């Protein structure tokens, strides 16, 4: 059954596409996290997240600030380590190893992107898998391949599935198409949707997919995670589908003081075709942060 109590209609859709509201769903997740934090504190454990940020990328600082605010809301201790953009690989690696060895730290996150030329995969591999709250370590991704979600699951993919379930979208036996094959979103969300108990039938598409639009038209659930502004057009979408827009793109807009606007990977006109649609912003973004909080508490419980 659809869960409409916290959802609203997209205003430009007379047919009534329902909003997959990441803020409302994320608030429910955060309430669960607060309860888990209280249980851990009763055992003398305060969950502790350490975030490493290298350089001055403005978007990265906004993201880290949002994570710090979420920690404050749910009662997770937050430590931020700022390193200059001139830092080399060895300096970042040294910080990660110190956090690995710090028993008071339960979760470690190295904010992406790192300075140009620095090997992000190598840094990810250095993080203790039990503290890898991003869920990108090969051990954690390997568990996902096994169908296991008892550990640390990548935050955005986990948030996408949670948001669909919150919206009452029926996933079992449905055709799901994922646009994008990244290790951060595309591949892990495909594994989560296909795993036993969720039971969607998943197709992964990418830049080499022939007739991408035609493939998308067959999808009951469409996940757009490719980083191309408004790629998915209304005529790509099956009427009644659930569409989750993972993309956040800056589009030039001289009418705005900032000179740009934020756009997803999905064109707004899709609201006239789909039954469910996540907004940008306010959809997947809040869910990613909420699932990060959940991973941090999971890590604190497991260590």
C-alpha cells in the first residue's frame, strides 16, 4: 500500500505524481538512530564519526557541514579533520591509520573528491572495514554481493531503497532500471534491489547502452544516477513508474543571483508521467546523510 501521510503532490502534475520526500523519510530514520544512540549510551558508548576533508572544494564543505548538523541532531559525536589541498597521499594515509587505531572512533569518512591525482580507491582500502561508514571498502561491497546487509551498506544506495519502501512502492518482481554503473551508487543499488527479500529484476545501463530511452520505458522503477542534467525525459518513463533522481548538477541560470540552479538527472516533466518521483534537492540527499548516521551507530554497535 502506498504511504501518503507524509507525501505531497508535485504541483505541476495534475495526475498526482507523489513526492518521494527524502526529508520526511530521513527524519524517520534519524528518529530510529536517536533511539539506538540512547541504547548505546546506556552501555557507556557514544557513537563517534570522524570526517576527513582535504582541500577547499566548496561543495565538499557544504556536505561535511550537513553531516555535522545531522550528528548533532541524533547525538553522534563528530570530529572533523581539515587538511590543506597541498597534502600528499602519505599525509592523508597517516590520518586514516591514526583514526583506525583510535578506539574512540567508530566511523571514518574521507570526503570525496580528494585533490587531483590522489588515489581515492587506495585511501578507501586503508580504512578499517568495521569503521568504513561510507560502505565502499571491498570487504563491505563484497558482503553486499553475498546479499548481506548486516554490515555497513553504501549510504546513497541504501537511502534509495529505504525511500522507495517508505513511499510504498512495490519492488518484488518489478522491473528496475539503473542508469549508471558506479561503485558508489549504480552497482550497489542494483545489488540491493535484486537481493532476496527485495526481489526486483534489475537492468544496469550506462554510456554504452544501445537505445537507453527504450530500456528505460520498460522500467517499473527507474533510478537515475549518471550526473547528466535532465537526461531522463518524460517520454523515457513508463506511465505509473517510480523514479528516483540521484543526480545533483549545476546548470547555468543567469536569472539567479548565484548564476546557476540545481538540477537532477530527471527532467521536471517526468512528474506528469510517473506515479512517484524524488525531488532535487530534498530527495536522495537527506537520505544519504540519514543512512550515514545509521551506519555510524551500526559500526559503534559492532565494534
